[in-house]
């Protein structure tokens, strides 16, 4: 990275000579907050596991569709858990394009992602960034970043996109969801996308993707449809319920891809009554 000028969005304490998984994701999603070192890693990973690009893009497309759905149903507050860098197609861009007063809090444990997020979002007083472990709901919900930004007398959308498959069964993902559910007010929503497939389904590419995450990111747990549905206890699922990820409210043929009914992942949105 010698001779590369540090852009204004790159905090001074971040080593630009080392790749960051958050910036690699940004590259895969078509964002601009990455460097040659990140792109080199990203290209190698996709060359080794080509299916990963489709998986990542589909989770991001669901986020876009879910936020639009929630906006159409009156939601103006969003808590984005495990957000990474707020790259292209991020929550606050979508929400504030519909209502400039919409509020968003991004939460992530990755210090690189959080540092970049804070730099990128400087000047937007309706967006907050919090660095903490999203599994600790009390730490998230009691933080000044959340309490000062979100009004808990009004509905809130909790977004857990491509997050809970990184929470193993031993750490009780349903309990993590419940800790947020019990605090947000009636009329709030939960949006989840999750890697997984049904018993009897198998594709070697899925094993390749899982092995890559287990080695280089965090151990991943595939879950089936009924397991994902169980995460929505205390919520009323909106139609079509838990669906293969591309099949949740597709907006165009591009959302469906080549084989939506066999996609390795599910998505759903539920409303707290």
C-alpha cells in the first residue's frame, strides 16, 4: 500500500496493507470502501468457492427488499445487527431515501467495520454506530448509541441478516432473538436471513462455503426451515413465511436467479403483536 493515498473514509488507525473481511465483503457487494489487498483476497476466495458470490448477493438483496417492505408498513427505526461496513445498498440509504427522518443504528463487533462505518457516516446525525457483541442484547439495548437514537415507544425493525448462522446451538440463537423481542414495542418487526437447507439436500459447493467460513471467518451452522421458523417465537410471520431467500418478495427475475427453490438459505419477516 506504499504510495496509496488514504481516503477520507479510512480511519488513520486502520492498517491499509492488511486485508479486512469487512472490506472484502464490501468489494463482493460492489462497494467502494476497499483496497487492492482486499480485492485480491476476494477474487481468490470467489475463484475457490464460486457459489459464495451468489449467496452474499442474495442476502444483501433480501436486506434491500425487507427494508422497503418495512418502510411501506410504517417503520422508520432500524437496528441493524451484525451490519459490517454500511456499503452499497445499506439500510440508512434505503430508509432515508423514503423518509429523511428515518433513524438507523448499526451494530458490529468487528473494530475495522465499526471504524470505517463511523468515518463514512460522519455528519449524518440520524445514524448511529455501536461496537459490541450483538449476542449481548442488554449491552446493545442499554447503550447510549441505541437509547439516544431510537424511540422505544415507537415500532422498531430489528435486522438480523446473515447473522444467526454464526451463533451455534450451544449459544441459543432463539434466546438471542427473544432478548430483543422482549424489549422492542408491539408493532415492531424482525427480519432474518439464514444459511441452511433441508435434510437430504446436499451440494458439495455448500460444504466448500461452510469450510471457508469455518476456517477464515467464524464457524457457521446451517439450519432447516423449521429451525429458522422457531426463531420467530412471539412474532407473527408475514407472508410467505419462511421462504428460500430469493423467494421472499422478489422484485425482479434477477432476484430469483437460476434455482431459487434450491437456494442454500432462508428468509422471513415477523411482526410483534
